[in-house]
């Protein structure tokens, strides 16, 4: 609940009009996508936005810890948070969580 809430909050804050949430399951685990139609996250800043206190946009309220917390939670389950580009035009934050 915590990491999905943070991902959806970011998509809502930084998207223009659309947010899409999708998921896939396989024998390996689950893959959750939270996409938006905002400006996106440049690949050069993808690692940086996952660090505590790092923000790309100072226009929206926030502390710059949301994505770091998401990354920490997913890592605790042996997974990975990937920052990509959505077909909607903005960010595609992908949570990969393996089966245990």
C-alpha cells in the first residue's frame, strides 16, 4: 500500500491528465507499472530521483523522499524500481517484485 500510494501520488502530481496502472504476473513475480502523461523523467536523472532529498521539480510540494522510500520497500522484497518512459508521454515507474 505504501509504495503504490507514493507511485500513484507522483503520477497524479506530475501527470497532465492521464494516469495508467497495470500489472503482470508470472512464475518469476509481479511487474507493476504506474504511468502518466506528464513531462517524464529524463534518463540522465533516473538514478538521482531515487535518492532521498533529490527532486526534479520544485513547483509541487514534497520532501523528495517518496521515490526513495518506494525503492527501499521494493528492494527489501528483493525487487527493483525502474524509471522509464511511458507511451503516454511521461514517466513509467516499474516495480519488479520477485516471488519468494
